[in-house]
C-alpha cells in the first residue's frame, strides 16, 4: 500500500471523526478497507449510545463483519485517526485484521506501540502490521481542538454558576 493511498483512506477516517465531534463525542473515525473498498466504517459513539465499547474501531469492525458475513476480517486494513486502546487492539487481533494504519499517537492509552504493543506481541496467535503517524499532525490537532473547545465550555459554565 502506498503512502498516498494510506493518506486517502485516513482523510476518509478524518471525515468520520468530524461526525463524532458534531455529536459531542471525542473525534475519532475509522474505516476498514478490503480490496480497496470500504467494508466498514465508524466513529466514536460511546456517549450517545451509553456504551463504553462504542469506539470508532469497534463500530467499523462490527459493520465489516456484517458486510463480509464473517467474524474473521482477513486481508483487511483498518485506518483510524487515533492509536487504538487495549480494547480495540485486542479486537483487531481477534478479528485477524492484517494491517492497522493510524494517525495520532496516544501517549496515555495507545496499545499499538505507545504504552504497549498488543498488535505485534508474538505471544498472541495473530500479529497485525502497524503504520503509525499517517497524517498524524492533522489527526492530533482534530482531537486537541476538540478538548480545547470542551475546556473552554467548562470554564464558561463555571463562570455562569458563580
């Protein structure tokens, strides 16, 4: 897969992240691709669905399983705007996803190399190829801008209360 192709799919994931932001969710988007076609896509919906597992990756993978009619998502690539957490990294392993491409690194919960590397752990029965930092600056700024805005809203709310 070329860097240009990876960037194209990551831009699509960024467009999905904006749907999450519009809904007041942390802006993370994910798209799962097989043979250059989208088989699943999603964005964070944990708050809206009252479901801590409703991460963008989870949504995309669930949709792909239904699309492909198989719980094994062999020969697929997942593009996600933020490095997956341990829950999502485990899901990638169990789904047998071939490759992960992510945008921003996550120094607090990243499980694709930042704080741990679940995806390439040879003790597991499947390893996932990982490419991190694709459009990383843009992906990171999307999340940073969301949290800056959220902090500003909280500050305004506190002022109104006093």
